[in-house]
C-alpha cells in the first residue's frame, strides 16, 4: 500500500499538468455575442497567468491565473470552463476559438500604446462604448516609430478633419466626441498638431484616455470601460503664422471669436511644463506641490495658464492637466459640502450650476510655449491678456 501512494501522487501531478496544458495557448473571440465596439480580442493562457488583448491596438491586461475543477480563477473572477476540441466556453456563455496561427479576427493590429495612467485625477469620467470617434496615436509594431491610426490604417495628421467629418455625418447627435488613445511617451510637438486639426473644423470636445478597465459579464463577455480626462479645446484661437509654419501648409481663415477670459482682470498665474519638469516662479516643483499651489489660485478665482514645451512627453502633460482638473473638483466638492451638505456629484443641475458659477474653471491649458510666444510677439497681448514672453518670465 505504501508503494502505491507515491504512484497516486505522481498520477495527480501528471493529471494536473495535462489539465492545465489543454488551456495553454492563444484563444480568439468567436464574436458570437456582439457587445459593441470594445470586446476583448484574444486570450493568451500560460501556465500561471492569463493575458487579454484590447481589440484595436496592442494593450494587454495580465493577471495571475489558477485553474481548479475546470474553473479559471483570476482578477476576482471564477469562470466555469469547458474545452471541446478547439473551442473554449466560459460560463456556458462566451466562446473562444483556439488560434494556433494568429490568423483569426478582423483587422491587423498596427500600434502599441502605453497609456498615461495617473493617480492624480479625482472623479475621472468613465464610459464603455459611448464615444463616437476613436483616434489612436502610438508606436508602430513593425518599426517602433510613432504613427497616427485612423480606423485600420496609418494616417497623417492632415487626414483628421475629413475623418472627423465622416464620423459626424454618420449620425452621431447632438455633438460628436473624439476619444483619444495616445502613448504617454509621445512628444507634445505631435500632440499639438493633433489638437490643431480638431480645432480647424471646430471639433472641440475631446476625451483623453488615461486607462482602460477590463470588465466581464455573461451577457457581454469581456468588455472595456475607459477612464478619461474630458476637455474642451478652445475655438481656433491661434497665431496663424505659427500654425502655418507647424503644418507646412496654409490653414483656413480664422473665424471671429471672443475668448472667455476677455475683460477678465483676475490675477494670472503660470504653470510651465519644460523637459517633463513642472515650473512655478522659475522653480522646479514636484507633482505633490502642484496640487497645493494650484488650489490657492482656484480658491481666489484666479486665471491659470499652463503652458508646455514641445519636447515634453504626453504623459507629463496629462499629469499636469489631471492635477489641475482634480483641484477644481476638490474645491467644488468642498463648497458643495459647505453649502448643500452633500457631494458635488449628487447635486441637482441648479445646485451644481451655482457651485460652477462660484468656482468657474479659469484654466487655459492647450497652448504650447512657442505658440503662446508667437501670439504675444504679433499682437503684444495674449488675446487681450497683458502677459510676458516665457523667456522673460523665466528670467524674473
């Protein structure tokens, strides 16, 4: 009997290994259950982990995995599984097909994108598949160069206006939204161009994706929720000579405009992003300091002008804007609790409007340092604001 016990243990080990091996490999979504535009593309199951791929560019969620009694246990989920030849069924509901050659499912992935995740954004917006138009900017898989992707093709920045116009004509009402997936290491030199192309056709509502959350339900399968920093670009307020130089072609004539800060005599404060460092009064400040510095401006309803150099990375740009947005939300939350005794997000429209009027968002955020300087050199003011060139500002 004692001699049989080691053989029994060995059988259990071999059986366990064989049971795990049948799961290992790449599995592709059968698409038998359609849930919109954001289903998971592939699963890759390894010995002790599972990876799940976003469908439109290379972006993986990876989790530790244990398999017991044919249940897949990961990320707080327990999914019952059945493997029948080359089909993996989860919870008797979602189907994946073994893909040994990686030849299944739709268009080829062209880019990888490392999103600028940040912990400095309070109350981020979240949505699943409600955004109207998707724009991707990341690294090409074939050569590592940065590129724009529209639909399933590489594109140039000057393709954006026609792409947005087609999306708008597709029936998205009342106003379309541009959902931007941008690699955190992209240079702001390129992101400035991306913003300009939106402004040229007055496509101003943008949502900057900072993270993608993976969810699961039996009705939808694996699907995604986007964590976003929502911003509105100003109307096409530019120095035309500067913009024409950036693009090497002439831009449309400027429409008439009246900036929100016209006739605003509030104190003006600068936050600068230079070589991925934050500056205030010619001193480098840390991210933690930025929050407290900006809070004093907002509490006094002062103007914040945050400018960036073109050599900084998009990830630093997101950190700066996420922090400033979060301070506005923090101040509004405090005023809401003081005035109404409840959270700002639970206010009625009239109540939230009163808080917004008491703490308006006086933040100019979308101008690069060279663009800002070019406006001043031409007009002697920044659209009516009496300001200094950045070079002289740093010398103070």
